[in-house]
């Protein structure tokens, strides 16, 4: 099994069955190969050592599953405790530089916490605030989803930035953004309950009711 983008795509094609796996949640315009999500993840995990230039080639592919697999590869790769910081930074930069290849929320959710949030742990997080100001809802979703990295294990400095971003995006009308605001606050409530209680008290009804409910879900 060659560790190349072409080799990974061949594995996806061999597993494709469009009639059985139409993937109805994908709303983009790209071709759907018809690969079961668990199979996409398994193939990506087998290619976790894919060289970075090959990940870039994979991101050039048109099919939805090929690009999702690329972001899964990035996620699996940075999970290795032996990965050098320079290699983590390269994957972080690739995610940001090729954000235009993201056209589905699951690509963000799969990679943003570890690839983006994980790299920025203990570092300046200006990139997240830049993403939060983007007109692209999927970039705003990255801004809100990446800080999940700071909820387990708890990183209170990171949670404070999570709350700052949640405040910026709390009134976002796009469900691609508003839903992850609530999810991030729920996880932050488990990791830093005092910070989240203070945030909820300060924000009051400026937070939409569904977000408030989600944020309180793990507060005792």
C-alpha cells in the first residue's frame, strides 16, 4: 500500500458504494464517492504517516471523501506524542493555508481541535480571532471548534480564549457557527465551571436561549 495521495484515493474507490452510502448530510457541490464514514476514518488512520506534500495533493482532489480523509490524516498524525513541534506547525499551517478546501462541517470538526487548537496551546491565538472575524462560516466554525483542545485536559488560559471567541460568535445566525458555540461552552463548563458561570452571568440574555441551555448542560 503506497503512502501516497493516489494510493489513499484508490483505497477509497475500492470501498465506494454510492447506493449504500449516499452521505445525505454533505451539502457541498463536490462528487460524493459513497464511502461509509467509518471506512474513511479507518483508511485515513492507515495513512497517518502520509508525507505532508502528499496530504496537499490529497486536498487537491475533488471528491468530498478524499478531502475529508486528508483532514483525518492530519488529525491522526498530530496525535502522536513523538511528533516534533516543527512537524505540528507544518500541519497547522497546511490546515489554515488550505482552508478553502473545506466545504463541510465535519472536516472542521475532525481536525480543528488537535491540528489547530492543539498546536496553539501555550502560544498566541491571534489566528483564531482572525478566523472568528471571517465572512466564511466554516472559518468561524474553526475558530470556535479549535479551542475544544483546551477543555480536556483543562487549560484555563485556553478556556478564557474559548469564551472570548464564544462572545464574538454568540449571536451568529448561521447554524454552522451557532451550534458549535453551544457545544464549546458545554465542554468548557465541564472543564472550567467557574469561568463559564461567570461568562453566563455577564452575558445574560445576549446569549441565545439554545446556547444558554447547552452551556449549562454540564454545570452542577
